């Protein structure tokens, strides 16, 4: 026993750390969070669903049997709103796994290619809102005073409107289209990220290492960029993961109202809107885009729950 261990053994209130346990501890907060995340089955299930949809979007040309814009009018067995046709189940003629839509296009190909629209829309919108929300929230929380009051009151005004109603109004003014849809959803969701970032900055800027940086003569801008913001981003990671699911839902809602993707662009919401009158005569045209939305949103929500638990500092395991 060394001298230090002998001294600590004389103090009953101090436990002697096990050297092997110290060697097993990860070297960073993110490694700890990653280990915790993979210990949660919910988060892993969400990650699997998200990766599946991302792979579908990436390899859409290989998965889809036909061009999503190809029209099958005049071909044998091709009728408007034709039901699913699979050769393995005795189907005669060309195979259409999800059937044909009202314009006699292969519905499976359009559902697959729609992932290339909805997923990039969700990722891009959340990335823009995180960047802008981080800047607004960091300045408001760190500077305080009149800048905090002005920025947060503007955010409060935007939050005072129902997000979907405000997004509809913005797209109605700017006109339908994916770019305007992205812009509208980003505008209505920025306040959420700004307020979360502000709250996180208010707590981080009072910790000891921030005061130490100030005492060493670091400028306020350097303290904010190198010390405060990197340690205040954790809540935004979780919020951004859950926010992708929200963006996809809102984009689908705008598409359903005819304010999203312009036809014939395949997009799940607009596909639902185009065939909503056939819900009883051709229900498969509503079921498959709805399932695609459900799987994507469920995956991001489960993954967000797993990240939230993994990044919670109150958990020991």
C-alpha cells in the first residue's frame, strides 16, 4: 500500500478509487453519451429506422423498378388506381408492388423517390434553424440587457402564432414549392431553438471554467465561441433530432394542402392530397405514403428519446 492509499484509508468518508475502473472510463462526454445511447433499445430501434429510410433515399434508383414520372397508359393491365400487383401472388402483367396512381404511374417508385424529398428537407431545415437559433440564443443569453429583451420579444411574437397556421400563411404569400416550404418551416421553428439555446447559455456562462477564462484575460467573444457555445449545444442536439420529425410532418401537411412540392414531384404529403378522394375505392394510395411518414417520424422520435437519455447528466449508466 502506498503512502497516499494509507492516508485515504484512515478517512472513512473517502473511498479509494479502483485504478482499473479509472482506466475503463471514457475520455470525453460524447464517448460517455455514445455508450449510453447504445445501451438503450429505444434509441437503437430509432437509429435503425432512420438509417433504413436514409438508405432508401440514397439507393432509390436501385430500389425503384421504374422512373417515378413514367406513365403506363396503353400498356396491358395498366389502369388508373390499379391495386398492388405482385407476380409471386399470381398477378398477371407488369408488376407494380404498390399499384398505380391516378396518373397511371408506379406508386412504389414514387414513394421511394419521395424519401429523397422529405429527408433532405427535414435535415436542411433543422440545420438552418439550429444555426440561426444558436446565434440568436447565444447572443441574447450571453449579452443580456436590451439585446436579450429585443431578441426574445421578437421570438415571443413568432411563438404567439400557431406554427402550422403561420407556415401556411408564409407559403401562401411566397407561393408553393419546396424552397418556400423550407423557408416557412424554418421561420416558425427558429424561436424554439433560440429559447433553448438562451436557457442553456444562461446556465453555462456561470460555471467555473468560464470565469477562469475571463480571469485569464480572454475576450468576451472568445469566451462565448470557445467555452460557452460548445458546452451549451447538447440540448439542441436532442431538439434537432426530434425537430426533423416535426419538419417532415409539417412539410407533409403543407403538401397535403397543395402548398408544398409542386406536382409531379413525388412527396408524401402531396401524394396523399392527390389521392384523398380515393380513400375508399383505392385505400392503398393513402396507406403507403402514410406508412412512410409514420416510419420516418417514429424513427426520429425514438432516436431523439435515446439521445435525450444518453445526454442526461443525471443518469449514472
